[in-house]
C-alpha cells in the first residue's frame, strides 16, 4: 500500500513538472517556424512512382496541429525550436532554390532529404542551407541536385559531423577549405559520373585535418590529380574507405591496409593503381577487402590467414602471381572470395575447401594446377564456383555434383581427364560445363544420376568409345540414358564419337531443344532424337546414305520446333524430300558439302541459308 502511494506522488510530481515546462495542450511550435515549414510544403509536391509510398507523409502537415508533432519534424523540448527534419524517402518532387523558406529554421541540427526527386543548384553561392550554423547532419543523397559546391558551404557548416551528398549531379572542384570540417565523422561524396573532382591540395587538406573521420566514401569522384602520399595522413579512426572508380594512379601506400580500425576497403576499378598487399600487420578487424580490377602486384602474403574477421574478398583482375597460400583455415566468416583473372599459379589451396560459410568462390582464369581434393564435406552453402580456365588435372570428383546449393558447375578449359566418379548422393545440379578438357573414353554413365540436369557441355574433349549396335539393346550406346532426363541442351561437339544413332536411341529426349554433335565421327542416323529440337548441328561427321529421306519419312513424327538444322560436310546421298516442307519453323538449313542429288523443294527458297 505504501509503495502505491509513492507511485501516485511521483506521478503527480512529474505531471506538474511537465505542465510547467510544456503543457501537452499548448503548442510548442513557434508560429514563424511553422509558417516556414508550411511554405516549404507549398514549393514541392508529392509523387510516388508505381507502388512505393512515402515514409513521411508531408501532406499530413496541418496548421491546426502543433508542428512539433508533425511527422518528420523534431523540436527542442524546451525552446520549441525545430531542430531536426527527416523527409527521406518521402516521394518529394520539385526544385529547391537558394531562397527557400527552410532557411528560417536557424536552429536546425539535422536535415535529411535523401532519396527523393528534388533538384536545384542547392550548394552554389548564397544557398539558404548556409544559414544553418549548428547543422550537424546533412543528407541530400540520392536526389537530382546539381551545380557546384560553394566554398561558403564549408565556411558556414563547420559543425557538420555527417555529410552525405552521394548520387546527385554536383560537379566541379571540391573546395580546399573542406579542412574546416574537422568534426566530420562521415563524408559521402560518391556519385555516378566523374563530375566532382578532388585536386591534390584539397585531398591533402582532408587527410590532414579530418581527424575524426570514420567513413570516407568517394566512389567515382575524379581523383586523377590526387597524389597518393596524403593517404598516409588519413585518420587512424577510419573504418570505411571507399574509392572505387576514382581514376587513382600510382603506388597505393601499403599502410592503408594497416589502419588500426579499418573494416571496409573498396578500391576497385582503378586500373592504374598499383601496389602490394602487406606482408604483416593487416588491420585485424578487416571485414571487406575489394581492390578488384586494379594493378596490384606481388603475391598474396601468408599473413592473409590472420584476417579472422574477413567476410568478403575480391582481388580479381590484378597482376598477382605466385601460389595462393594455404591459410584459409581460420577465416571462418568468409562468404565471398574471388581471385579470378590474376596470374596465380601452383596447387589449389586445400583449406579453401573447408570453408563453411562461403557462398561464392571464384578462382577462374589463373594458372592453378594439380588435382581437386577427392573428398570435400564442407561448402554446403556454395552457390557459385569458378574454376574454369586453369590447368587443373586429374579426375572430376563426384562431390562437385552434389553440393546442395550449387546450380551450375563450370570446369571448362582445364586439363581434367575423367573418368567422372560415380555420383552417390542426389544431385540438384542443373548445368555442367566441361568443354575443352581431356576427358576421354565413353560418355560417363554418372551423368545419368544428375536428375535435374538441363545443360551439359562436353564439347572439345576426347570422348570416343561408342560402338553402336543397331540390332540390339545390349550395349549402352549413344547417351540414350538421357532420354528420360530434363536435358534441354547437350553439346558433344568436337569429340571423337563414332558409330550411329538408332531409332531406339532417338526416342524420348522430350525436353531436348539444342543438340550439337558437330565435328565427330558419326556414320549413321536412323531418326532425329526428340520431338522438340529447336537446333540440331551435325556438321562435319561421316554421315552417309539417304539420311534425309529416312529421317524425314512422313511415318516419323516431324520436328515441329526445328529452326536450325546444320548437316553440312558429311557424305549424304539421295535427294531432299519434299516432306521437309512440313517443318514449318525451319529458318536455317545447311546441307552444303554433301553428295545430294535431285532438286530442292520450292518451300526452301525463303530460308536464310541453304
Ligand atoms: C487539419 O486538421 C483539422 C482538425 O483536425 C481538420 O479539420 C482539417 O481538415 C485538417 N486539414 C488538412 C489540410 O488536413
Ligand atoms: C524531448 O522529448 C522526447 C520525447 O519525450 C525525448 O525522447 C527527447 O529525448 C527529448 N529531447 C530533449 C532534448 O530533451
Ligand atoms: C526564389 O527564387 C526563385 C528562383 O530564383 C524564384 O523564382 C522565386 O520567386 C523566389 N521565391 C521567393 C519567395 O523569393
Ligand atoms: C553562382 O555564381 C556563379 C558565378 O557568379 C554564377 O555563374 C551562377 O549562376 C550562380 N549560381 C546560382 C544558382 O545563382
Ligand atoms: C549516403 O546515403 C546513401 C543513400 O541513402 C546511402 O546509401 C549511403 O550509405 C550513405 N553514406 C554513408 C557514408 O552513410
Ligand atoms: C583544421 O581545422 C581547424 C578547425 O576548423 C582549423 O582551426 C585549422 O586551421 C585546420 N588546420 C588545417 C591544417 O587546415
Ligand atoms: C602526414 O604524413 C607525413 C608522412 O607520413 C608526416 O611526415 C606528416 O607529419 C603527416 N602530417 C600530419 C598532419 O599528420
Ligand atoms: C613482402 O615480402 C616480399 C618477399 O620478402 C617482398 O618482396 C615484398 O616487397 C614485401 N612486401 C611489402 C609490401 O613489404
Ligand atoms: C599473425 O598474427 C600473429 C599475431 O599478431 C603474428 O604473430 C603472426 O606472425 C601473424 N602471421 C602472419 C603470417 O603474419
Ligand atoms: C577441415 O576441417 C576439419 C574439421 O574442422 C578438420 O578436421 C580438417 O583437418 C580440415 N581440413 C583441412 C584441409 O583444413
Ligand atoms: C530436382 O528439381 C525438382 C524441382 O525443382 C526438386 O523438387 C527436386 O528436389 C530436385 N532434385 C534434387 C535431387 O535436388
Ligand atoms: C587512371 C585509370 O586507369 N583510371 C581508370 C579507373 O577505373 C575506371 C573504371 O571505373 C577507368 O575508366 C579508368 O580508366
């Protein structure tokens, strides 16, 4: 009972306190500030495209309601001054001129107009924004503002801690007196073009005097005149540095990788930026490293294995060489790793195959060699795997086909020899690309296990042993075991497949739309495989006899979808039957370099190539 009385007393006390300061019934908002806001409202309109809706509904701003309780407006509880405006993502459309009425809100501490469709030369000459001497956070990102940035901006807004002008049309030189913004914690001047420009002096000023910076985002700011030594003066507080597509050139100071608090570093698309990765003392908290498509040289240091917080690494498109150090054992947070299109050589680092969280792994287009590990139980989340265009040898291990999240396997342009192991587990793989390897022998039965396969490219290998027995079904011949599969595309061109395709083998194949058997040694064809083929390429084989008459026999169902049929460079004899006219979808037919006789049916006259 005693404690209840105490609660009542406290309630009463706080009621009387708040009613002396700001009685809930009375207006806190100052009338001239309310009018300034209402005037601002009349100068812009609201237009949400398609199905988006405004985060703040400026239409609800109503004179008969205290402006301090309007959506997106915050006042000082004591003085009633408007101190904050957040109208981000509010579908605002219109032009803001230098004289706009927001300038009357002298006490504004933050203004967020980001992600609208506002335009105007807002930061030139005598902008109203320059009156906000106490402004700490200004976010104009993602609008259509235009014009140069006046030196006045930095003279007047010296209290800024957060400035975001990204994704607008601002242009010209960034004023040197940016050094006045010594309280800045976060600066984002990134844009789409290269219209904003830092010169060496301006960036030097920034690097020396903005000692509190944690985020510095300058993507696609033209920095082609900026020397790289000022990077040595960047604040040790820096956590996020983003300099993609800035036209940087010269040797990037290794020390930047060692900034003690650095978590995110983007340097991508600066083709003339050279440098080396540090041998020691990486920033230990580094989470994202992306210097892709630059000119980094040297090797990947073993100290890379110390980046235990790393989540994403993209070193693709650099001139890195030497072996990839086998140091991935402790990088347990890694989800994305690309070393593609470098000049790396030596064996595949085995610890990479033990990463548990990785979703994208790309080692393609290097000179990596040696075999793949024959047993891997991790990589269960892998969605993309790039190993093509290396010198990987040995067999194709079956674990590659049973990674549960991998829809596409590309091992093209390597030195794999097969045979392909028996696949023990269910496989959800849909595409397998193995072109340009040295896989020999018969087409491996294991593909039969890939129930969801729609695309198989085995072209330019050494597949051969395939001895057709037309009279019996005892031998597994032409890959007839695909007949019941979902295969849509099969490329076996450029192999050494010999023999023929019997009527029996040609049945089924309902899903097949694209079949390429060109450049082989096929001698016979009793029937076209499948009923739904759109493209059939039999160019450069040893097909002989009156195959066209046999296969286009009116008794056999016609290929009603066939658009392209190439059977040039064979030994066909006989005439072209008029039943070919029933294949009404045909647009390209190539019968050249055969020994055909007789006349060409009239219906073929309109074909693009004959
Ligand atoms: C403003 O609020 C008053 C009182 O709630 C209401 O009558 C009036 O229609 C509102 N005006 C607008 C423009 O919404
Ligand atoms: C003003 O009041 C709001 C709501 O009661 C409170 O969240 C905020 O901290 C107060 N601001 C100041 C500066 O006292
Ligand atoms: C503000 O400036 C614009 C363009 O200079 C002009 O059209 C408009 O009339 C001015 N508005 C006021 C209230 O002065
Ligand atoms: C700002 O000043 C420059 C130079 O005097 C002038 O060319 C430009 O038109 C002015 N911009 C605005 C928006 O008044
Ligand atoms: C700047 O604003 C854009 C758009 O809202 C946002 O994506 C970006 O992260 C912001 N930059 C910084 C450094 O916060
Ligand atoms: C750095 O900023 C402070 C505060 O604005 C200023 O007084 C000082 O002159 C600046 N230093 C340099 C080297 O620009
Ligand atoms: C900038 O870096 C250079 C080279 O490391 C150093 O000599 C200089 O003292 C630094 N200047 C400031 C202001 O940190
Ligand atoms: C790293 O070590 C290698 C080999 O000792 C050396 O050639 C290279 O210059 C070093 N890299 C750096 C950035 O110190
Ligand atoms: C990894 O970090 C530890 C502790 O900082 C250090 O002793 C070791 O030399 C580093 N390893 C490499 C390869 O740099
Ligand atoms: C992979 O991880 C397992 C379990 O953590 C460990 O036993 C094995 O030695 C690791 N293999 C490699 C190559 O690092
Ligand atoms: C094959 O695809 C079907 C349909 O998308 C799916 O339900 C089935 O689980 C897949 N099979 C395997 C072994 O992943
Ligand atoms: C100097 C230089 O090579 N700059 C390149 C930086 O990257 C952009 C692509 O974003 C290239 O267009 C530039 O040529």
